[in-house]
C-alpha cells in the first residue's frame, strides 16, 4: 500500500483527534487483570489495537469493537503462552504482570515495534524481578513465573521509562503489599491508565518528584472509561496548520494542558494558536523563525513530536537545533528529507543544555536544520510510525507529487488518516 500526495495545497478546516494509541493498547492489557467486562470509549481502530486485540484473544479475552467502543472480557486465562502473533510489537511484555497475577506464569514474544534505537527492556525486567518474578528469555520469548506470587517492593528506575513504569504498575496492582516507584514516568497516557485502574478497584497514589504508590488489592473488577485524545495526532495535525501562511486547521479534541511545551515551541517559531471550546486552532500570519528544541520525558518536549516539528523548521528562517535525548537513533528519516531539498545535518555531539545519557557514545542524536528550503516531492519509504508521519507532512508541504510506500506502518497509529486529511483540503489518495 502507498499514498500518492500532491503537495503545496492550502489546508483549512477541522480534523478530529482519535483516542490515544499509547494509552489504548495498555488499557486493553489492563483489562486482563479482571474476569469482568471493561468498556473503552473513544477507541481507535488502528494497526496497534488490532494486534493487541489478537494478543488478548490468544490469552482468553473476548473483544468486541462497535465503532469507537470496545468491550473486553477475560473470565478465564485460556493460555499463558502467547506463541505467535501476526505482527510483532512492543505490547506483549506488558502482559507479564496480569498473567503472573492471574495464573502465576507467562510466556510472551520478545519486542518488535519502531526501528528507533535499541529500546532495551532491562528496566522492565528488573522491576518485575523486584516484585518477585523469575524471568528468563531467549531470542524469541520471555519466560516468567511467580512461584510465591508477586509482592510489593520499592523500585527506583534509573530512567523514567514509560513502558517500565506501566509494566510495574500493571504487575503491582494485584501484588501483595505496597509498591513504590521512584523516578517514574508521568506522561498523560500513564495518568489516564491510572484512572482506568482506579475505576477497576486499584489503589494508586501520586507523590512528588515522580513517585507513584500502589497498594495491592485482592481483586479487580470491570469498568467503563473514555480514552484521552492522542496528543501525537494533535501535534501532527497542528504542524499542518502551521505549514503555510493562510492555512488554518482546527484540531478537535486537542487538550491544552497536555500540549503546553509544544504550544510554547509554536510561539517561539512564530506560529499562532487559538484555544477553542472543543480543541485548538493552529495558523500563522507570517514566516517562521529558527529555534532550539530538546526532547525530554514529560512534561518536556515529547520525542514523538520532533519529527513533525522538524518539517516546520525546514521552512523557518535561520538555523535551528534539535537535541534528541530520549532515543539514540531517531533521525534516520533526515536522509529522505535531504533528498526532498531540506538542509539537515545530523551529529553525534550533544547540541543542547539538557543532561543526555548519549553523551560521548557516538549516537546520531542531534540535528541542525537551516532554512527556509523549498521541498520537492519524491518517493519515500516509511521507516517507522512517527517518521512516516513526518514524511506525510513533508509531502503535503512539498511542491509536486510524492509517493509514500509502506504506509502500513502509518496505519499502526493513525485511523483512516487519508480520509481525514482530504476533509481539510489535502490531495491524497491510497493506492494498492
């Protein structure tokens, strides 16, 4: 599958943000903690929820999706062994905690997902081991057991990993005693997962300085929850509204409090926004100006925002700098942008002020962008989900026709994207 895009068209209108991919898939796993039904509203129909549905059904869940509502119920664990899925992603490792709590053992595939660095899982495994899990692995599977059940522990993460924080929370809500997570991730998606778990009967408290407290309970029950809007979608669509003078895109369901750092970055480069009752409208009157951006854990500038934002910087006057501190290899898409006419240089040096765990390791994690440069349509191959969305934005900015191949990767995270973009004026079609 591929997209054919004729760029340079004015974009005006309203585009609606769907439910968060990063929250939805974890909430589907959370439903495995109870034998009662969980109902998820604002549910996105995307590739990653489809593969998570397959995972849950393999374990024993019944999953029914009706429009934007999903119902999940796992009265019994039919299999603690997830031996094969039609596509690899990073979700199966999060099933370890629910399976250990319900049947005392688990076997799940090793990770897949985006090709954006090593993304090690030792932080996940160390946390689960401190809760009492015995874990081994080979090239294909993680094998876990909890002969004596899981027991609360005080766990300090060396880095506020989103996945590890989620994994420990999912494992500890049914563990015996109290769990304390120091240096935890506190992203909005994690807070939304906590809200669901609290509805299901969990006892979870939030302390200062990235501390989360969990008191284990004996049983979880079903719940109904509306998933928060996807802030990555919101930023992607915002960048379309900022791409040209005259564009004006209202991003319906965009939440100001979850985008504070991005909105500040928009103002710094000369973009404009207007807070509406049901979203945020993005536009600009004049040219954009260069800026400096450093990605960081929440509440910093999100790593998934740097790719679409970099496209704006190619159209800004002056020299911009992006310092990526979350993943060590996230500028692979720059080569294709250079082929479109962008002036981007990637460096292994830390070109920023934030302390960076990749300092001196030789990873290409800083970029200098000089602009403005006109972009010209070419054929692009999607490397990973967020880079794929950057390709989409670049193609919509560029003059002429672009072909984007491998769009299945984009479909992992964006529901019916081409239809939604056409509604605001994009010239885009999907081709087999």
